């Protein structure tokens, strides 16, 4: 595996071998990612390259369809594993050669950054990548990852979204009684019933105003006698509807189901993450 290596004492959080960041941007991002990493106890790394290797050889960009995703994933995993980063962390790879990206999670970052969370994070930074704003892409990636990892550390579980219910344990008995009343089904149904009655009354008033309208059982009053004559008929094919169901043909070692899909890197470490284009 040919990946860029550096000594552990020179561990970098932002590596831009493609030269897409200005010196000021690179310094600012290095400080930001180091601070974010220290704050969440996991290394957050950004790697921007002009080309990648795959299975020890320069990647053939004419083979994007068949193996590019595998190559991105392998390069991201191995770069993290072999460059002195901690056992807990996440890396963003941006490859300008094929305009591809990959995320690689390791250790507690696998649990903190579930597939669904990674999709949200990726949606944000990929939009910046597509616009050529690499500084904003890396900033967005690092900020989102640190927030979710900090949440995981504080709560012992990944963020699942949804409504956060208040803690009623310190409420008085009167507070609980009032809360039970306002949240009870009866309290919710009262305004619905009142609204329905008001609507029915309003409908009855408007209906009585329609004195000139009477129901009829047929449309004969609207037909002109002998005005329709069928002179020809034929069957014309308009369209066909075909439904297709995708069949999963992935026989790899990835596993998921609401948490994080994982795979094993060349070092034998377990990683999560995704890949795509921009």
C-alpha cells in the first residue's frame, strides 16, 4: 500500500497535497481540527490529494465504475491506520483525480457516527466540495463530527434525533396534575370537537342560502337530442406500467441495520464510512 507517511511526532490533521487550500486556510484548519480532536477525544483528519493508489499501484481512473469506491475506501482506511492517528477517529478523503470522497471512522467514532448521521454530515460537506469551497467543506466536516462524538461521549449512545422530552422528576404534584390535564386526550379532543361543530353550523347556514339549487337524478336536461353519433372505434395502446424491485447483490462483509456499516481494513482494523462523488 503506497500512502503518504509521516512521523508520529509530526501528526497532521489537515494534509493538502493537492494544494487547494491557501497557506492561511491550511493553518486555520489545522488549528481548528486539532482543537476539535482534543475536545472530543478522537482524531478528526482531512486529506486532499490529486490521486490515490489502489492495491499498491496508482489507481486507473479509467476504471471508475468498477473499483473506484473500493479504492477510495481502502486509501482512506489505510492512511488513517498507518499514519499515527489514535484508535478513535474519523478521516475525510478528497480525491481530485476522480472527484471522489470517502469517510473512514474508527473506534468510538464508528458508534458515534452511525450511517444516518454520516449521511447528514456528508450531505453538508459534499455541497461545498461541488462548489469548490474546500475550506468550508473541511470546516463543516470537522464541526459536525466533533458535535456528534461529543454527544456520544456525554450520553453513551449516538444521536437519534427526535423530540427531547422534559424531565418531570423535580415537578411538584400540582405541576404533574396540570401537565397530565393539558397533555390528556380529553384536553386535546375538546378544541377539535368545538372546531367541528362550528364548521357544521357554518355549512348549514351556507346550504340554506342555496334556494335555487335542486338535486336531479340524471343529465337529460343537459343533452341535445341526436347530437352524438359514434362513427368509428378502435383500440389504441397508450402506455405500459412496469414495476421493478432492486435485488441486493452485495456479498461483502459490511453490516448495518440502524447503526454503522463496518468493514475490515488491510491492517485488520474495523472501520465504518462511505464514499461518493462530487
